[in-house]
């Protein structure tokens, strides 16, 4: 592969001349993207380390809890399916929970003007599918003072919930039979 380097604002940018196999071009791009991701992760870790200890700890805890969690709890002898979402950056009136058939959507949108007069937008959207036999009309949602949205629904009597079911899916190619 021929490679030329161009200087642009003190950064060296490689420009590929495509005299190589297309597959190796993609491999090189993938390798370069992974290197860039490592560099970004490294810069992120360095910037986090410049925060005061208390702020850094709070940031890392919130970042770890940024995704939805699901669990099965037992309350008053009944099993409840519970989903939790960290929405501490949103006001209650900016959060909406909707159910369509067996799909639940959580949407939150926040807009404000910063000190320089810029519009700043923050948006959060998550979808999840209710397990078979769970009815959307039984859903209840609660927002805690700390900004955690909990969505709960009772599980039907004798319901066997598999939260982490995994199975292989055969890949079919057009010119051959299924690969297992």
C-alpha cells in the first residue's frame, strides 16, 4: 500500500492510494479506528483524573448506571418485573413513558440556553419489549427524588422469566446451505 502523509494543523493525516485489495483497505480502516478509539479512551481517562475526587467518583457512578437495569423482585408474595433508568438530568415534566402493544418507550428531552446564548439539547430514548404474558396496562412508573425512573409490572402467576436467553442463529448464504 502506498501511503502519503499530509500536514494539516500540526496533525499528520495518512492518505491511502487504492492500489490494494478492497478487503485490506477495510482492515486498515478498522485497525485505524480501533487505534483512534484507544486514544480517545486514554484522553477521556486522563480528563476524568483531573476532576476533584468527589466529582470523579460521582461521575463514574452515574456513568456506570447510565443504562437500563432490569430485575425481578418479590413484594407481598407477588413477583414484580422492574426496570430502572437514570434520568437525573431531566425534570419530571420532560419525561414521557408510553406503551404501544408490548413495546415500552421512555423519552426525555431537555433544552436550555447557556450563558453564551447557545441552545443546548439533551435527549434520552430507550425502548424495551415486555416479556410474553406481561400486560402493558399493568405498568406503573415512579420517579425518585434522585432522578431514577422505575417502571414496574406484576408477573403473571407461575411465569418463568428468562432475562438472558441466548441461542445461535444460523447464517444463510445465498450460494450455500445454512452455516451452523
